[in-house]
C-alpha cells in the first residue's frame, strides 16, 4: 500500500539521512530562484510574505533567504542528524495526521448528468404559472440589459496621449564565435545569473521525422548523456543550473506569410560561478545523448502523452485555433504537427506501442540532422562584468560541438537566407534560413474533433497580413475592438461560454475563438455577426481608443532582463521595426478598421479555416463540408 511505502521511506530517511548532493541541489535551487528575475518578481515576493505579514511576522526577515540558508548550514554542521530529527519530529511522531483514500467511479459522469437532470426537472415541476412568467420577464430584462451599451464615463481611464510615443532601445552586440556562428550578447542587470539560448534550424529535416521533433525535445535532456545516466544528469542539472530545456519552434517571417523558419530552441540559466559547468552539460547533451535508454524512454513517453491529453481541456481553444489555421499558410501544417491535436494523437499512439526501438531510431536521425545543421545561432544575457567570462565559455562550447563537415550537410531547395537587421553594435548579422513555398495556395477546411467533453472549443482562422504590413496594426486594434465591444457580450454574456474573443498572431492569422462553450454552430454564427458589425463600423472613437490602450498594455508589458533582445534573436525584429509598428498602431483610424474588415474578414475575401473540439453534433454530422476526426 501507498501508506506502507510512505512509512518505510520515513524510517529509511530517519536511519540513513539525505544525500549531501541532494541537500546542496535544493539549496542551489533556493539561491537561483532568489536571484532569477521574472516580470512578476515583485508580485511573487509580495505573495510570499503575505501569510507571514498577516500573522504579525516580520516580512523583511522572511526575505533574508541568504541568512536563513546560512543558519541552516550552521545547524547541519553542529548536528549532522538535524534533518533526520526534524523528519522524526514532524512526520514520524506527529499524531496530527489525516489519511484520505479515493476510489474512482466509472459511472461518475453519467450519475452527475442524471442528478442534474432530476434536479432541473424537480425545479421546473415546482414552478407555478406565475413563477414561469416572472422568470420569462426577468430573462427579457437580462437580454435588454446585455444589449445596452455600458456607461463607462464614470470610470477613471488613461488616454492614448498618455502612452510613451517611443520604445526604449535595447543595446545588443552580435559577434562571430568559433569561426562562423553568430552570438548575440545583451548586457542586462541579471542579478548574477547568466541566460543562454541556442537555436538550431531543422529546415532540411525529412518530412517523416517532423512529427517526432517535440518528443525529441521533451526527452533530450532527461535520458542522460555521456557518462551520466538520467538520474545523475538530473542531479547535475539541479546542482549547476536552473534547468535545461529544448523546445520545437516555428518562427514566421515578418514580411511574407508563405515563409517561416523551423528548428529547436535550447535554453538554460545558471549562477555566474556555474557557467562552465552549464556549458559542459550542454556539450554532453548535444554530443553524446543516451538515445538508447528504452526503459526510461518508455516512462517519459507515457508521462508526455498523459500531460498532453490532460492539457486539452485547459487549452482547447488553442488547439482549435492551431487546427483552423493549418491550411492557411505553409507554417500552419507544421504548427499542427508540432503542437496541435495531431501531436496529441501521435503521442497517444506511441505510448501504446510495445516496441519503441523504431521511435528511438527516428530520434537518433533527428539528432544527427540537428548537429549537421549550419544555421546555429546563440544568445546570452548577463551583466556587463560577466561578458568576458561568458564569451570564453560560449566559444569553448561551440568548438566542442561535433558538427558535420559543410559538404556533408543536407540542402533544402526552398531555403532562402535572410539577414536580420544589424544590432546596435557588432558587424556580424544574424542570418535566418527560412523555408518558403512560392506555389502555396491556402484552402478552406472545417474540422470537428469528437471529444468526450460537455462543452465546445470553437475557432475560425483568417489569413490576413504579416507583421511589417501597414494593415497588421489595424487588424491588431480591430481584434481587441471586436473582443471587448461585441464578442464578449455575444459569446460570454449571452452564449454562456467561459470566454471568447479575437486575436491577431505575429504570423498574420486573425482568429475568432470561444472557450468552454455550450454552443457550437451558433458561435460560428456569432463570429459572422461580429464581422458584419466590424464591416459596418458600428463603433465609436472612444471604443477605438480603449482598444488601443488594451493593445499597448500588451505591447508595453514589462520584459524581464533575461528576455531582452529575444525578438531580435528569434524573429529578426529590430527596435526600429518595432518603433515603426508602434507608430502604425497610434495612427489607426475608424476608416482603417472598416477598410481591413471588408478587405480581409469578409466572405470570400481571404481564406478561412474552422475547427471545433467537442461532443457529437448532429447538424455537423449531416454537413459534408465538415471533416470529422475521432480522438
């Protein structure tokens, strides 16, 4: 039983204690968390001290984590059994315990539905004719209230003129390291922490290997490397870094909808004293990954498949949005492959496989393509005094990579080179190798994924304009305007969905969506009404100003020191390009919004894609224009 395992574990700890490396790893974790600055750094500290402060504790003392760690180390030195005694006191001999066990009921959902139906029937039966009439009248009153524009004049608000007209400049330096690899350096007040990123392109990866890239990224840093098994690697990662991560990327071009870059982003951070150790771990992970550990690989696969499956109910609108945009741009299909429902279904099939050797073979081929790629680029954010140390460590890391000779590297016939705008200093431009398909033609598609949910996730995606196009700014304002002034009322307040709205992605895909929606086809009709509303220009200048304020709240959101310069590194966006876009946002007018509504959102103006995640739908099942997919 689980309880017996817990008791045996406590007895074992009391007798043998904890490994010293495990204690050091936890202390290191506390230190690096204390120094790592996120955009919510202050809010996190406030939440941390709130409980102590509310109970008359000293919040200042609570924040002195360094002195607390020092006191803890002193206790361990004076009494080597300090932790063992605390485990015995608070866990083994503590009589204030609660043991709770739960047993699943296979018919839980059916029982809940039956109880709800019976309760509803009981409520309806108990109503008198007068009660029913009163409910009907109150419903009409609510409908009228929802349709009435709210009076916001009494609320304090910013004005567009209050927004700073220019963005702050981020100083960057791009240099060549290890011969021909561009490295972007950004000096920031990182509090003694070094942030490292590397992007490796996979443009030449064969089509049949693409679906396995997310799995490769998921397990690469968890299977062990070189002389370290997966347990030893995990321990070294905890001792020396804030974590090693790899993630697949589909990076759209800023000026062409049919062009994109695909690859893997490696990222990590560490205390400055551990920089050499972190770079050594990356060198071992990339040069000598243990892609033959089938037993542990099986565990990781099952965990990844379960996490993906469990995440669908929380992110169904995102999965629907990705699916809806699949056939609208060349990058859309790859985004579905990397992070859509196709990836969820693939991981489910892999988790059910008896023999995983073929999958491990595919991951090995991906690894070889990763190292044979000639478009590696790196980025480092650290404090200015650390930069000389960082440059040496990055140079050593790049020279340690066993990349193939240039003549052996695969060539993709549809790859075009595009230099990013030069950084504020340094003469080496970042070269992005983009995949383009000049013959691509977007097409319409409607897909319904049948899922055992009581609610729906609906998305309609429309191909519009890329980031640098002047219309992009108008479409971004329009998305916020439609969300706040029409879709929220129709989908959330009247339709009963948990949420809904419109958004414009960097890639130029305009998406209308709903989240946990009791309706399906009715919501698609609401999307059409929203487009008609926008085309008719039924909004005021105050509505436009409010939408601009909302957009600028996202554009001007705080950026952590670790993420400064990231847009330039990944997308090739310079401060000058961002400033031009900012001025375009300021300049958006009523007639611009009506114009882009008619040119992009109207029927047959641009390619549309529709996706629905949810239960059986009789009307959709009878409609031959829909593709029905089973989970």
